[in-house]
């Protein structure tokens, strides 16, 4: 009974966590891509 009651809450929490993870991954990918772009154009200096 409690499990059935908690199912929508769990689903909502999973969706929220999924969105956060997706945004973080997307941000990381964009950051890596922009670093690659800067490196290829010579603006970014890697040690």
C-alpha cells in the first residue's frame, strides 16, 4: 500500500534527478567542446 502511494513521488524524484544529471552532462559536453574549439584556434594554452 505504501509502495503504491510512494510510486508517483519516486517517479517525480527520478525525473528531477535525471534532469539535473542531463543538464550537468550537457554542460560538461559544451565545456569540453568549447575548450577543443579554443585549443584548435590557439586561444587556449594548455600546460
